[in-house]
C-alpha cells in the first residue's frame, strides 16, 4: 500500500514538473511573439514612404547637373559632392548588386523574415500547448527561435541606423547641389 501511495505521489510530482516546464516554455514563446509583433510595428512605422519621390528627385537633379555643367572648369569640391550624392542615391535604388543592399531591399528582407518568424512561433506555441512532437527538444527549438528573433532585431536596428543617417544626408546634399545647379541655370539664362 505504501508503495502504491509513493508511486502515485511520484507520478503526481512528475506531471506537475512537466506541466510547469510546459508553462515556462509557452511563456518564453509568447514573449518572443510579443517581441516579433513589436518589431513588425516598428518596421512599419519606419518604412520609407517616399522612395519613388527620392528616386525622381535624384534623377532630375543628375539630369540638371549634366545639362548645365560646363567642362571649362574643374571643381573638385563639386565632384566630391556629386559622388557622395550618387552614393546616397544608390541607397534608394532597386537591388542591383549582391552584397550592396539598398534601404528598400533591406526593409523587404526584414519584413519577410518577420512574417516567417511569426508563423514559426505560432506553430511552436501550438505544438507546446498540444504536446505534439518531440517534447524533449522544445528547449532547443525555443533557443533556435530566440537566436532568429535576436538576428531580426539586429537587422532592424542596422536598417534604422542607416535610414536615420542617410535620409538627412541625402536631403542636405540634394539641397546643396540644387542651389549650385540653380545658380548655373540663372547664369545660362543671362547669357
């Protein structure tokens, strides 16, 4: 009789421990889902809405420079400004080269990763709640997903840093070059 009571008690303890572990695992996955949802909303808020406008501005300015620049003078300062502007302009172009990711391309990649991660976390949470799959590997799966969420977060921070540095620089260089070209246009009208 004592053995039956002891085994029953031991069984209850194992079930309670397993239940507590599953609750902890569910909580960890829920926290990751919250983190991913936060990343998703922050990414949406930081989307560059004016990409087409920026491309048109840059193209228009480059056409104006080419049509008004006279080769009778060499201006190194202007050359550096144009080079820097072209470099900034490339950040808003469509993906062309491997390894040179533009801001819209970077946004698209992060957005796709977030969507995939949302699906993976929902499936993992469902598996844990319904005790499907290999329960002994749940912790490994959770750690793997935590690394992916951290990587997406790091990519988002890099995108945000590039965006916040590049857009003001783009407008500054654009305004500087636009004023120079406007002067050239005024001078050519006088002639």
